[in-house]
């Protein structure tokens, strides 16, 4: 297949890994990049050999661009996505889909009206670590999932990030910043969620930056930094999740899944690799399970590549807009539950993403996906 022409919008820190990995896939080509800071776009274009460094407006109206890769801050995800869709272009967003349900619904509605597709990060669930975990579950090695835990607990980003203010504003915080990795992984492994219960709070109203170049500056915190939730899945399984910027140290695993016949240690869902550990009911100790799929290094961009294969064949991508909206609905639902002191029953639904073909790797990715699309 010929590569989909992609226009990258937003040349911040995350753009580098997409640009670095783009050349590894045949299904798309980043042919233009844009940023509100045109000098930044030109710098990135020169560094990665991109033909065009232009304004955001020019990318949105470039007739050669088929897909907009939207790497802007979450607060403008909806604005850029809707403009791109109205310009006749598919959209693949960084996470989250949007800051609010209403904006996210509008993105999906415009896409449907225009007959276009929406994709969304994270794509880490397409990596070898989580794909291996899905195969373990599908093969029945731990039986039916009964419950799970997910923990993302750190002190906060003001210690190391050069511009940490964003992480303490609406649309960020530990849940909106890191929750998409954990929730997407759990939905991929256990299916959609039907109800959530949560407790969310701002522990410290002000944070002090201790990183450079803004050492000593103060941040007013405007979003919860300690978020505890309970997830009830359509399957009947339950999970507990904690996301925190208020925890100095802990010894809890990123994700564990407890099945009717054994337990599974799932690797960090922010990464693509393992290790993966399994312990069946009668086992005396944990054993490491070999990875069954490739893409075990930082493979951000694999979601865009799979998206382009799907779009070309008019199929639903695995990292699709409905999945991203379901994740957003869960995150906001945990906040709503905390504020209203009640359960939140989700109004959204998504299909559990299909696993990638067995033994897929960097060497056979495009061939196997092409074969898969032709047989669907």
C-alpha cells in the first residue's frame, strides 16, 4: 500500500519519538509538520528531514495531507481535531481524546458526518508486553479475570520537567496524564467498563518547581492530584486503580490481573516491553513468560501505522475514537463520582480491541496487517 500522507501538528517533546519511528513503517509518511511557533516547526523539520515546515492553518488545508497527527496540548485537541475533520482529513490524537466529554463527542460526531476516522493514543497496548498478556488471557492460562489492580504513584513532575505547570491544570493531573495508559491496557485485557466509583482530591494547593529553568516558581494546582477509583467491567470483573502525584515511594506493581486459575503481572502500560510474570493456582513461585509479539522498544507511532492500514481498508482501527472516548468517560466518571458521592454508570461503550496477529514483529508488521485486512 502507498503510505498515507500525514501532517504533524504540535512539535513539542512527544513529537520526536513519532518522527523517529515514522520511517520504520510503510503505511504512513510524515510529509509536513506545523507548530504555533513556526521556528520550532522548521527546526524539527530540518532535524528529521521533513519536506514542509508550515503553519497549522497550512497543514489543515493542504490537499496532499490525508491524516492530521494531533500532538498539541490536550486543551486544544478538540479544536485542532474538528478543524482537521472539517477539512476532510482523518485525525489521530495524542491522549486524551479531549479535556471534556462534550468536546470529545463533537469530535466523533463530526468524523461520522464527514465519513472520516478518529484514532487516539496511547498505542502502548500494541507493544509486545501487553500483547503477550492478552494472549495469556485468551489462551486461558489464568482462567477468567476476576479482578485487577493498577497503580501509578509518583511525587509529581515539578521535580524534573522543564515546564511542569500544565500537569496541574484541568485535562492533566495524574488521572488524565497517565490514566489513559492504565485504563486502555485494562480495557484491552478485560473489556469495556460499565460503572466506576471514585475519590479525587487536591492534596497540595500549590507546588514549587525544583527543575530548571523555572526553579523556585510556584504552581497553582487546579486539578486532582490524588485519584482512587473502583472499576466494574461488563464481564463482571472489578479493578482498583490509583493515580497520584502525591506519593513519594511505594512497592506496588503497575498492573496485576487475578484470574480464576492464576495471576498475571502486567508490565508498565506506559512501555512497550515486559517483563510478564504468571503464577497458576498450584505454582509455588512466579515464572517469567516469554514475549509472544515484537515491538518491545519505544514504538510510539505503531498506532498511527495500524490506523492507516485500517483506514485504507475502511476498517475500524484498534486505537480508535470510541475506545478513547470510553477511557475519557471513565476518567471523568471517577471525578463525577467523587464530587457527587455516588456511583457513575457509564453512558459510553467500546468494543474490546482485537489482539495483533500472533508473532507480529517489526520485520513483518506491514505484511501481516495487509493480510489481516484482506481476510476480514
